[in-house]
C-alpha cells in the first residue's frame, strides 16, 4: 500500500519505516525540519518536507500522493522535559494534535484515504478513580491537574476528530510511555541521565501505576492496525503495569545508578506542581486486552523488566 507517514523523523517514525518497507509498502515520510531528509531516505522512505500546520500545503501534498493510509505520528516533545512547565513544553505538540490532526483528516477525506491511524497517549489520561486497570471504555480524567488540562484537551480533540470522521476508518492508538532506542528511557536518554544524577526521585508513596511499551512493540501494533484495526481506540501497552515505587529503582539498578531519593508530596507539589504528585501516586494502569484480541498482536517485551535490561545494554 501507499502510506503517508507524518512524523517520519520521530522516534516511532524511525522505528516504523523499516518495518513498513519490509512489508513492501511504499512509504512517504513526512517531516518539518529540512535536515531530516537524508535520515528519512536512508530508512527507505520517500522524504516529504511539509508543515502539518499549513492546511493548504497538507491538502495539496496528500492530494498529489493519494495514499491509501495516513499514519499520524506527529509530536514535538522536547528531548528533556521541564516538568515544572508541562503545559509550555507540550504547546507545539498540542497544536499538532488539534490543528495538525484537523488538517490531515480533512485532506485525507478529500483524497479518498481509506484508513487514518493516529498516535495518542495513555496512562495519566484516565480518570484517577475506580478500577486500577483501565480499558478503552473507561472515562478520561474529568479534573486533570491544571498544568495537564490543555494537553488532555488536545488529546481528546485528536481522538474525537479521528474516530468520528466518517470519510475513512479512523483508528487511534493510545501508546503508553515509550522506552528503547531513541526514547528517553535508553542508555543515553534524558530519563536515564536524570536517574544517574539523582534528579528523578520517588514522590510520596510511589503508588501511581505506569504501563510502558517498547518502541518496537508500538511499531508492530501500528503495523497490525493497518490491516486489522477497526474504527475506535486501542491501548498499546505491555502486560505488566507497575507502580513507580517498583520501576524507578529497577531502572536505576539497570543503569548502575544509585537508588533514587524519596521526597514528600508537599515538597514535590511546591517544587514542580500538582501534576508531579499525580503521576507518581494516583495514575492507573492500562489494559491491552482489546489490542491483543482485535489486532492479533502481542508485545515482544511483555514486561518492562526485561525490556529495560535489553534497552540499556
């Protein structure tokens, strides 16, 4: 198939392109920075320079290529997040999730695209009440911390735009936090550096449950969605949701770093914000049962425990 991959130079885009090419798809890799052209071409895609926030340019580009599938993997998340300014750090990404999604979806309908698959996020987005293992049927957080509200609103806008559009089969993949090469959880990643310098403490009791996904497993789930996905939402996570009190010390051990410090909630709330306390203590784990059943997919790294070790070798 002819595939239009928006976000080709990002972590998931770089992981996806060789897998798509291996399956004989013709990939048009879309990026905004001209410096990424050679990289995208070296991976096996036809490089396409495009600003997804320019509606007319997006419409003209997709009309010319006329792909059967659009993969929307656009983000602009800084390599080193300043969590004290969460809303500011996600400002461009949230524009890509709102304006960018609308531009891509409108152009896709005009060009007769059959399937539109978009990246979303899961974990802290679900309501912090009720069951500890959330499914796609569960509500998102109605009262997120103030620093996270704009980002959650943008995520919901993306999901509604894609799933409700009747001009194509709209599929949203809610990826858990990534680890593996090119991510922040890799040997030279930003999170690894923070742990080595003891800048990633455990806040409060560390009872917030995280559901991770290896980048390669996120990519294989995306491949499965191209042929087997149905209109709707899919959580793309591993089989081992675990609290921060478990995964942070384990990651430090894998890195050969000293054990993380512990700080009280009140101090984190003052130093970073309410959202830091929430992510460390209140968020819920996520079920991948729907993706495994409908996409006939399973993560190669069923647990982050082995995945972290392999990713940090």
